[in-house]
C-alpha cells in the first residue's frame, strides 16, 4: 500500500537536491530577512521620522499607522530573487473605536 501525498509534497519532493537548497536558505535566510527589516527601519527613519514631527501617543491608531508606513520601506529592502515576500494587510478604520 502506498502512502498518499499532498500536492505540496509532490511538487516539492523530499530529494537531496531540494533539501540541500533548503539548508542553504536556512543558513543565510534569517540573516538576510532581518537585514532587510533593519534596512527598512533605517530607511523609514531617514525618510519619515527624521523629516517630520515625531509621532506621539496622542495620534490616533499610532502603532497600526506606523506599521503601514514602515511596510514599503522593508519591502524595498528585500533583495530581488528572495524566496519570500512581505504582505501587509491594510486595516479598515471605519469600525475602529473612537476616543
């Protein structure tokens, strides 16, 4: 009796060639990903924070707003050909609790 495979197991087989490439990505991938995150933070700081009034806790929805503003800076820092991408979800603010 043969074991059924999922579609992803069939498409991405457990072969030496495939798994050795995964080992390479695991070894350098985290460093590359975190490098892109920090590069994005530095870009955001230089382009937005250093050129404008500082954000304040009195601003509405500050954390979400800063995260949405930071997203394109991190996205631009991800190297071409990286085996991952960044997908940020835009939040609707219509139903947000007003203060």
